[in-house]
């Protein structure tokens, strides 16, 4: 019997087929029948890929038309009241996306990935009941194709841990209501076959749960394992270690435990008790969330290490997590340099890796496998030694860095800045981007495809920038922006100009529902061959007497939205980016730019899952933001922007970043979330968004006046800037123009009250 295991597989399709049919269905151009037909074809193809690669544990129920947490809510009948009059796909997609009458359920990040799940809404009053349709039918569908699958389920403890209570109270209190549903499900599953593996995903335990939550493990899994002798339970966790939970799981009647050995060395501590318990260990040794080819020599050493403690026979070779978090396949990559392509591995290639590692570990005499190992060693060697990766100059510069922060304190800087810049209290500005119109997108696309010349393209962009400037002047905004028409994406734009960055053509990863992102990847030492933004900003500044704000993406955000090289610590990569950005800031200053915004939209996203690791993340994240802006002169004002509103837990860290002004996303929360800035005696200036840009609504003058007054209850006017809560790129001009005009009028009204 072969012994390898894939936690889960991507479902969007190698050419994003699922995305396309869903969007066409939502646009009423396809029927639901077409969606189902395609979904069925995709499942078949995905199972077959895994079978062909020699995978022994292939999943069913890892497929979803939107999200597996949402599927779980359907499965247990946790339907919020507002959707109960709907049925079938109408109900399903309304829960995910809302409709004319109903707001969608909330969506949030799946642990520290860029995947987003639909947050269940639970309450003590509601009663739940089983709908096993999807689980059972996917299993049968595979079986009819001759493929015996394991069944993937979100574990009940994780499901509750990621839910919210609409009636206030602890979600874990509801275990007594949820567990019987899972038991009933297992009873139905046990009818399917003589022996069947059910995988429960319980990643909640990698966050380091309290004793109260750990105490749920035993009773829950005793019940689940007690349902039927025919069911073998595998519990998997990923992204971090789950040492505390493993201590309990080994004393439950489950069959196997899946642990992540790529992102959590600590899991090795659990080997001894796993061995003693006689459970099977699914060793997650192939990185399920990054794109690098496995270093098999290294992995085999790790496996041998594991085998010193756990019986070889009890080990299975697995992916570290579901392959959902990697792109599908390298086979459509035509443009990638072959040397670089040879260092990479996407989901399909990872199947081969898992399968090969199994052979190498269990049957090393296999000559085919040995041949493949040689190739793997070769590829990793080429990566280690490639001149594409190692840049002595960059390394020397970063290692001998002397300047880590700006010279003067905020107090002395801000005095000079207010004199030089001369802005009023409640100064108005925006976050950077203006609507990306059809024409702007089309011009960028044609230029990229080589259909129009650089000159024509630049003229198009300049025309747009000039229009943005004219509008902002007419509107009466004080600190202007150029509008970012030349940027497809705030990370990709910089990645494209930095050395050490690579791009795939088809490396899409599901972000939520039908949405995918194509993160660029950092493969080598990072440097900046040329200025990246200066010409655009300089041009914009030349069109106005007012202050033009330069716009950059910060090091931590660039890092968090890219696939990062795994041959160097993350913080060392981030530091290289920071140094490159510090040169950009120096050049912008040189070009006469007086205010520079360094966006850290994804600062909070990079936070570690475990509390004990937070301090070290904050330390280097703050260090690198400060390095990036260290070249700013005293009189140059540094802004930053973050797309969050809850700063309670990180307010000191934000202050330590030492930006002169921070704009944040508080529009939807009145002044409630701003209070932390006052309570902690935050000194720097703050621009709390005064209206929500995520909605097409135009806010009225009165509404914004009211919002500004609320802000003034918390912070003095000298400390406040007035701006929308994020960039305007996804909005239309018809919405943006009146909204910003109203914002400026509102400020005038409030200012008049002061004099
Ligand atoms: N400057 C960027 C913009 O306005 C910021 C985007 C963001 O915060 N996500 O588009
Ligand atoms: Zn934002």
C-alpha cells in the first residue's frame, strides 16, 4: 500500500474555469446547470490528476462553489434568518455575496493566508439540522469514477472557533448543538463503504488555544470516533505547530494526525507521544503554500529524523496543508526563464513531489526514483549557486547599513513640516488612486502587449494624471496625488521594477469566491536598477502649485503579498526591499517632492498566528518601515496608510513606525475605534477615513460633517487629517467627484465653526 497524502486540492481550475462559469452565472449569462456540469468535470479532472501522480489519499468534499466554511454552514443548517426564505443556489450565493435585499455574511482571512472564508453566524436560539447532500454525493461521484476518496470536513472545534455569535456569547458553548449533527453525518458516511477515511481539519489549534478549548478535544473526538467502526479519523492542522492539542489528540480514538513540518519545527516535539500512541503520522513535508521546488535531500533528512522516533510504517508523506494556496501548474508558463522555472513547483508538480518522496523514503532501491532525485538535487544546486539570485553588492550594502531611522524626533520634524508645507488643520487629501477607467486599463494592457509605443502610453497616462490634478484643484483638496493610473496593482507595479522579482503568467491562487490573485515571487536579492515612481510624480507636481504627495508601497506589504524565497529568512528579504525603497524616497525628495506616502496595507496581515512570535515580527516589520523612510529629510513629511480600523492591539507598534501621518479605515465605525489613539497618547497626525469607499454610495455633506465632529470629540483638530478611508481605484468618477466635493465642503463648514 502506498503511503502518501494530499490534504486538499485547488478547485478554481487550471485555467480558472470555475471563476469564469460562476461569474457568467452571476451575470445571468449561464445557467446553474452549466455551473454544475463544469464543477463536475473539474472534480473529475482533479481526482484523475492526483490518481495519475500516484497519490493514495485523495480528497472529496474539498471542492466548493464558493468556500468550504460556507459549505459547512449549509451542511449543519446554520442559515442566518435573513436567508431562510431562499433555497438552493440562490440561498447559497446570497449568503456569500448578498443580494438586493440582504447583506452578505462577513468574510475574513483564513489564518495567515490570503484565502478568505465566510464567517458563520450562530446563536443559541437557532436549531441546526444535517444536510449531507454535498458530502455524500461527491464521495459517490468519485467512487463511480473508480476513485476511492477520503472525505474532508472542517472540524467542529475549528468551525466554532471561526464563527461568530449573533446573540453575544462564546461560540464554543454551541458544541453541544453542533456535535450531534457531525455524528449524524458520520453515521450516513459509514453507510457508504466498508472502510472510509474522514479528515477533520482542525487548524484552530495552531493559534495556541486556551485550556477551555483544548478540553473540548477529548469528548468531541471520542463521540465522533464512536459513531462507526468503519470510519477512520485523520485530524490535520497546518501553518504552525499544534503541540498543545497533539498532547490531547493522542489520547483520543482517532487514527491519524497530520502535522506541518514545513512551517513548524516545534511539531517534532510531538513525535514521541505520537509513537507511543500508535497513531499514524501524516508528515506535512511538501510546502502547500509556496512555489519552490522541494529540496528532497533536505526533506529526506527530515524524514529520517522523524523515523528515529516514529516507526517508519506509521509515517505517511504529505503536503503541509491544502494545495489550495498554490497556483495550479507550471505547464502554461511560457515566458518564465527556464532556469527559474526549474526552481518552481505548483500544485500539480507538488503531487509528483509527494509521490516521489514516498518512493525515496520507503523504496530507495527504486532506480526511477533515484534518477528523479538526481534531477531534483541538480535543480536545487543550480538555484543555490545561480547568479540570478546572489547579488554581492546588495548583500554588502544591506549588511553594512548604518542608517536605520530618521535623524530627528517627530516633535521637531512636525514643527518644520508645518512651516514648510503650510497646510491647515483638518487638511484634506486622498489615499492615492483615482478611478481606473476603461481607457486607463486598456492603455496599460496594450502597452504591455506591445501594441502601442511607450510614448503613446506615457502620453495617455500623463493626460489622465493631469485630469486628476485639475479635478483635485477645482475640488479644493489641499494635498494632491497623481492617481496611480500606471499601476495595475500596488505590489506588482514595484515587483516589476525590482531586480530579484519574478512573474508567472498563470499562477492564480484563489483569494475568495471566484476571485484569484497572481502574486509575484521574490527569487533573488532585491535591488532597484532605476527610479520606479519619480517620473510620474515629478510630472504630476509640475502641473500644480499645490503639494503633490508621492506614493510608494511599503516593504512589509510588498513582502506579504508576494511569494517569498525560502532560502533566506523573511525579515532579511524585507530588509533588502526597505533599502531599495529608501533610495526611491531619496530620489523623490531630490525631485522636489515634499510629502511621501508609504502604504502598509498588509502590515497586519503578516502577523504570526502565535502570540509568542508576534514581538519578533513587529520588531523587524517596524525596523524595515523605518529603514525605508530613513532617507527622508526632516522637512519631508512621511505618510503611511493601513486598510484597517482595529488598532487596539498594535497601537504602540504603529506609533513606533514613526510616520508623521497615518491614514486609516475607520469610516464604518464612527469614532469608536479612534479612541485608542487618544487613550495611548498617540502623538503623530492621523487621517481617519471619513467615508467608506467600498460602497458606491455618495456621502452627503451633513453626513461627513457629522463624522468629522465625531472625530473631533476624540482628537484635536491639529492632529487630524480628512480623507476617504482607502484608495478610490475601484470606484467610478461619478461617485468620486461628488463624494470628494462633499468632503471638502464638510471640512469648510467645520472649520468655520472654529473661527
Ligand atoms: N495608495 C493605494 C491606493 O490608493 C492604497 C491601496 C490600499 O490601501 N489597498 O490605491
Ligand atoms: Zn487602504
